[in-house]
C-alpha cells in the first residue's frame, strides 16, 4: 500500500533516515540528569527545584541530551516540599501541568495583589506572557510538573524582585 506524506518534512530532518530521526527525537528519562542550578533563584531557600530537560535547550546550559525544539520547549520540574520558584514573567506563555503532588500557582500584580490556585494531579494552568506568576509546593510530598514554554530558543525569565533579577548571571541584560 502506497502512502503519501501530506506535509513537507522540516528542513532539519529532510535528509535524515527514519532511524536517525527516531534516535535524535527520542529522549529517555534514564538519560536525563536533574539540573538543580538551571535558574538563578534555585540558589535560594524556597526556590530550589530540579529541571529535567526534554525538548529544547536551557539558557546557557550545555545539554547532554535533548530533543531539538520546534515551536515549544518542554521539561519536567521536580519540586521538593516547601520549595517553588520566584515570581517572574516570560515574553511568551508558560504552561504548568501537574503530574504528581500538589502546588499553589499564583498570579500577581506589580502592586503585590495576588490570586492563588491550588492544583493537583492532572490540573493545568497557562500563564499568559507578561503576567507575574510562579508556583510553590505547600504539600508534604514532592511535586512533579510538566512545564511548557512557547518558544524555540530560550530567553531569560524576568524576576519580579529587582535585586534577584539583577543578580542572576543567566540574565545579563543589555
């Protein structure tokens, strides 16, 4: 039976064999190492978490293994109890899909007004571009979040805390 690809192949794979495509575009959890220092705020109590990178590179980090990003980047975040991330923004949306555990996701205004949502397994939230947001694991068990950012190349997040933003070596704003 004859089959027809109804769309052209992406330029990055046009000359690749199916075996090469399968090899390059598959990542196994056993091959990924957790990165505990991927973010500048990860060095502070309350913001410690580990990133497992699946699709796309991380800003300034040499990846051992990742799938090249198409239109989005994807990782899994391991968040111990009592930890989370600092309030921040992105130039694009950021999505959190809770795999295991419970987290409180928040949205903030610059004046400090905050709205929180308590999320558990299979809950999802999309944080629009430019809106201050973050999450915190208030539970007793570790949490795992699938994190998706709608951009091909990594761009620094912007921490709402001016001092934290200025001290993050990944940001080096011009």
